[in-house]
């Protein structure tokens, strides 16, 4: 199976690191690759550089691999180790001059313990089901996020119902909602974080200042930390402590669809975002304490609502004023073996690693026969630490029906969490009562 390339670069020619500008009339007379011999374990990476003679030659380079299953190479010369074996990586200049490097992949050291990819490849079993069949307040609306603070305190967010969004409280795994809270114009509600505050209150970090798109709210311009109030409601699009990102993409377009993930133990805060018209997802990592220490300033946003564009002025903290621990982007995949070919379904930060969750339910164009879900993990600069791996259990339609956690075998990945060395993967299915009635379930995996 061909390994996916996680950070997708433009197809075609990529300028060599030795290049500066367009191809010269003659180009290089000779190329060499540094290093010319590479030994990798599965999942490790190595940057290769094409060195020209003369060194001042201006040229473009095409990279290729004799065995992409063993060693896949990106358009910029970054190699990732795959199946154990040997491969030859070739760099070719625009004038046809080429050079090769030998790559040996030795596989993962068994003494290092089980690989997370083999864990995720396990078929669906009762042991993997952490929670099944949870019914939320709005029966027909799919969950978008979940989190829990202890074994009896779970919260779920649901996709918008016109102007309104909902947070349901569930008193434990495999139970039904016991209370809910209503939000107005906050956003799509992807990615929530639950926090037990030092004051004993429960707080939810979620989208805010959502924008109307013809039927519901999404593309939020901020996120907020709000107190969970059983039976309560928040109107006006935001509440509580609110956070914005004034940074612009290419100095013009704003970042939208801000989605937060937090590792409270490591004090890390991750914000994922999009830019309208740009086929990428962007990730920004901060120290949580730096973010909480930001000054609260009066902030003004223009927000599209069902009544038209409104201007809101409110107190907020601007993430642009906090130092970054790292940032990277993931381009939209253009083929099934590439990251972010399926819909983004959530992200998580745990220690020094960012996890990217994607998937589509059975019947979608990307998953016509069985539901698909994938995980990829990165460091804070976007280097892959866990190659894209399919979650076998979510595609096990027959067993899902046997277990009664989806009536028709269809399951859509929705949100993830990592706590106490355990990985929790959420997904939504259809209840036996009606294909239009959503039930929510969570798988759990022990991290190596």
C-alpha cells in the first residue's frame, strides 16, 4: 500500500534548496544528493538536498522514488520511511541531469513496544467500545465534539439547528443526556473542551461568533470559555472569556473556523483554522498560560448573521499577541491516499504531538462502501510522527450493526481526546428507530 504524504505540496516541479530563481540556460552539469545514503525506521523522515555543479547553477528539481511503499519522497525532497526494504530516490534537474540516493528502511524496533498503527488496525471488538448509543438532546443532529472531566461528567456538542446550537450533559459512558444548554449563533460546534474550574464550576471551550451561511452557523471568528448551565442559554454569538486571532493569511484574509484543543497537564493550547478559498487547514500551538495571561482588550468584529452583517464590540484576548510554540499547515488531499482527503473531524494536542482526525460516513463519495476514518500525528512544526493510519473499527460495518451501535453500518468520525495514555475516538451512527436519528459512540485505545 502506498504511504500517504501528509504535508501536501504543489504538484510538479519544486525549487531545489540550491536554486534561486528560474532554470538557467544550461542548468547544472552534475547533481549530487546529500546525504547519499539514508537509513530510516518506519515513520522516520530525512530531508534530502540536491547539490549542483557548479554550485551557482539555478535549477528546479523533480524527486521520485523507485519504491514509494518503502520510501516515499515529497516534492521538496523529504523522505518518509515505510515498509522495511531498500529504495532509490532520484533527483532530476530540469535539464535532465540526475542523481540518486540509497534509502534503507529497517522497520520499527520491536523492543520499543507496540506501534500505534497496529493498535488502530485492530478490528472492532467489545473491548474497544468505551461508550455506545448515547442519545443527545437534538435527536436528528450529529455530534460535533465531546469531552469529559471524569467518569460521570461527559459533554457533547451538536451541529447547528438554524440559529441554535446545543451542549448536552451525559452522566457517564453509554448513558443518555440528562440536561442541555442552548447557544445562539456560536458556530458549527466542532471541537469542544470541558474543564473543571478551580472554582468547582464546569466550563466549556467552544466556537463563538459563528457566521450564517444560508441555513445554519459556521466559520466562527472566535472561541469562548463559558460556564455550563443546565437548562440555561447564551445568546448574541459569544459569552464568557473570548479569544480572537487577528493574524491574517497572506496579509489579507482572516482565519475562520477557529477550533480549540487543550492539554491542561502539559499546558498546551492548539487552535485549528481555515481560510476562505484556501484548500488547507492551519494549526497554531501556544503555551496555555501565555494565552491566559494576555490582556483583555476591546475587540470589534463584523459578523454575518441571518439578519445581515452586524458589528460586535466585546472584550477579548488576541492570540496574535502570544508567542507561538509552533505552527504548520495541511493541504487538502486530492486522492484517497493523502491526508485531509476526507472531511476534517477534529484535532487534539497531547504533549508535543498534534493529532489530525478525518473521515466520512458510508455512502459518501469518499466512502461509498464502508465508513472511513484516519489519524495522522505531527510535531509542532508539521513533521509527521505517526503516518496516516486508517481506523479499522470504524469501517467494520457488519460488526457495528452486530453491536447495535449503528443501525445501517454507517459511522461518521466526530472528535477525539487523549487522556491518561488513552485515545478516545468519537463517531456518530444511526439508531435502529430511524436513519435520521443520531446516536453517539466512543472507541478507546491504549497508546503505546
